[in-house]
């Protein structure tokens, strides 16, 4: 939910709140061979077989329960946003910050939690986009850059403080007849060691590149964006491809 209010010519004050709902699951199957019971030769074979079967079942039951518990769903971490948006003839600028509140489900165990952790994160950011005709025969090409930071509080469950980080994003888009198409890339680096992490400094690194396309849907009077990103470098971070279509 967003709200815009005009505060000066060409300047908008922006307020927003993002309340995500997600279901996160993963197929987990745990199995293990039960120990073989050593028998006194005087015990009948039928009794040995029955007892061994019950023993194996009892050994497998907690493993099955552990695999079944590896899923979760519910509200994610709420993000509250405030910023200032300048709109000029060729220049667009957005500056502000967001606060991520730990409202999502989180546990110190290894289950796939909806929330990222029981801590707060402040994300100051500034971004600028420029429509250019310099050395180009068209005015339908735009470039954008975004610089942001992630400042974390200490996790109240694990007492771990994830080191603060910064990120830079670049994008270039072309206004085609069907909408805007372009390419974008981002780089995130953790510049501060984790504190109280049993794995050590664990500094986060991630580089990603991808493509995007935005088009107007006349019936709904809304814009639809489809974007794809692929990780090219990672350390202590997820590595993979993802596609999303935010409205």
C-alpha cells in the first residue's frame, strides 16, 4: 500500500508498507538403517522377526517426523517505507529508507522460516534515473543507479549480529512499442563481520545480472513487470536463478 503527497513542485513524499505472505516448503526425507538386534539362539525366529520390525519402525518414526516438519507458511517480515521522489524533465530521483520489522515466523532451528530473523533492519537508499539523448539518436533510452545499505540490529533469539552491508544496482532500459525492456545488475557486499556467529566472520557477497520488461495493461490501468536474475558470484549467500512478476 502506497501513498503519495505533493509537497513542492516536482517533489513527492512517498509512504508505503509491504506486508508479504508466503508459503515456504521443501521436500525432506530422512532415513536410516536400524541396528540389527542380536538374539539368543533359544528365541524363536518368528519372535525375532516381529521384534526387529517394531524396533526398525520406532527408529524410523522420529526421522519421518523431522522430514515432515521442514515447511512453513504465514506472514513475512513487514517493511515500512518512507521517501522523497523528485520528478524532473529528464531526471528522476528517489531517496529514503525502509524499516524491516521481524513479524515473520522465525525459529533458531533449521526449519525454513518465513521471516529472516528476529531482528530489525534499516535500509537507507538513494536512486537516480536519467533519460538521455547524449551521443544517441533517441530519447527513449534511460539509465538508473541505486545505492543502498542494510543496517541490522542483534537477533534476540540467537544473539547473533549479522554484519552491516551495502549494495549497488545498475539498470538500462529502452522504451519499445510494447513497453520498456532492459538489463539490470546488482552487487551486495557485507563490510562488517558477523558477531557471535559460530561459523566465523561469514561475510555476505552476491553479484547478480538479468533482464526485465514492463508493459501497460489497459484493461486494468496498471503496469506489469517481469524480471529474471541470475547469480554470477556468491559467498555465504544463495546462488541460483529466479523470475518474478510484481505488479
